[in-house]
């Protein structure tokens, strides 16, 4: 056992000569599972749900699990929704879940990209699903036609704010807005340059190694990350490797404003390195899952920045979530070590983790808020 540990540490040290290897005692394992978890969310009572994508390293997966303990979890809602296999009904089952989230009403929302291993979207498979977090009842399924999801479009992440669902399209580059009251949907900023991955900024893994397969091909991921500021004024968005941009939500929601006019109102929010995921707190601080340094950075609304934690266990920190008790939940996907991103070699460990970190009151002078999903709950800490 000591020999194996030494080999692992030596290999990691050779790969990451510039990083420290101190493990933070505050980082707690919430989930350990043998399939990739790239999304985590929690209801107001602390019940965790994890999203398990059908990616290169783990093509067989129930897609969504409800967590009872670090190694105890059950498919949710159960039955055929979690049992999809090639050739099966893709319209009423989870095919390629990429985003899982809980908002103010404690229901679970998810994005099903409908494209196993991100190769090809199956007919009828792309959808947004809302579930009752206690019973698993399907409350809503949103499906969009080609005017909203043209060929090549791939829904990625979502936020629900003020009766609207905001979704990024990482396949072509666009923002999608669905009004829950009227049922109307808009596709905005289609194929605009700032919503597409910049050619001169490849997606980078730990210590700056480019993501690439055995043939040197590098992935292109367009509009991916998405946040709405607590005051509802701005929608923030980025690709994994581009700067973070923002646009006024009022303009984005207005169908009378053309895409050409909208593009003139995109503002640089801040620059950043490669990230896998984000979240935002009730004070407007944006949390970045930085891939190259295996760390979480906080960016305040006034531009101040601070490292919240750097820990070598955070391999590909993905979609972050702040729960009602002000814990930051962090899935470590190991995505950069999958064969198609690691020059053809699968370097994943076979065990995947979701971690939690209690948020401090402040970090380097930046006051830290609480969850955006539970701002109205009296049980949430007041900060």
C-alpha cells in the first residue's frame, strides 16, 4: 500500500511541479461513487442530488441519484427514467444529463443534452426536466424545436430566475430564455463570437496542459457557464476558457432587441483561466472552479479576487453549488484525465468524489454571502 501511494504521489508531482500538495482539513467527502459526477445540488433540508453524465469514461449510468450518505445513493426518480440504454426511448428517459440544480421552490431541475458522450443528439432526447424532490414526480418537461435548438446546438447549464429559465448552448454558442408564465422561448446571441470558444485560448488541464485526444484534437466548448446576479440586473456567461462576460437581463429578455443590437451591450465582467463550473452567492460573488490550479477562486462584484481553497483533490472542479447551510459543494470530475482529453490515456482513478467546504464569513476582505437558491429561507444563515 505504501509503495502504491508513493508511485501515485511521484507521478502526480512530476505532472504538477508547481503545485503544493497540502490537503485542506476543511474539505469533506460528501459522495464517493464509481461513475463520474459532474453536478451536485441540495434541497433546503440538505438532501443531495448528483448528476452523472454519460461520458467517455462512464457510458453506463443512471444519470441522476439522490444521496443518502457518502456511499449510499439511489437512482432518482427511478424506473425507466434512469434506465436508458442505446436503442431505448430517449424522449422519456435521461440520456446525457449535464446540469442539475435546485432553486427557491426546492424542486430539482436538470438539463438532458440528449447526446451520449457528447457525440450526437438523439431525436427527442434534448430536454429540460423539473422533478418533485421528495416524490420524484415529473412536474415539467421543456422541449424546443429547431428555431431554439438548431442543428449542432447542445444545451449545457441553466438558471431559473424571476419565472424565466436561462440556458446556455455550448454546441453553437447562444443563450436561451424560456418564460414559464407565457411559455414563450427566445434564442439570443446565436453564434456571436463572444459566446464561442476563442481559438487562441484552448481549454487547459492541470498545470496548463491542453485538453486533447490521441490525435492532438482539442475540444471546442462554446457558451457554457451561466449566472444571474442577485439583483437580477445582469446575466453572466462564458466558455470554459474565455473571459467572463455579462449583459443586462432586461435587454436579453426583450424580443424587440435584435441580436446585432444585443451584441453591442455585452460587457467584460472579468478575465479568468480555464474553469469547469461556477456558482454565485447572495452578495454577487462569483465562485470559479479553476482547472489549472485545482482551486476555487472568489471574484467579488467590485473585481477583488481571492483563493478560497487550493487542494489537489479538486481535479476538474465542476458545477458548484452553495447549500442552505452555506456549504460549497464541489464535484471533482477528473474530466481532464479521460482518454479523449488526455492524449488517449484514461487516467481517472475509477472513484469519483463530491466534496463540501464550509464557507467563511469572509476571505481576504471579501464578505461571503449565502445560497442564491435559499435567499428567502429563515433557516439559512444570515450574512
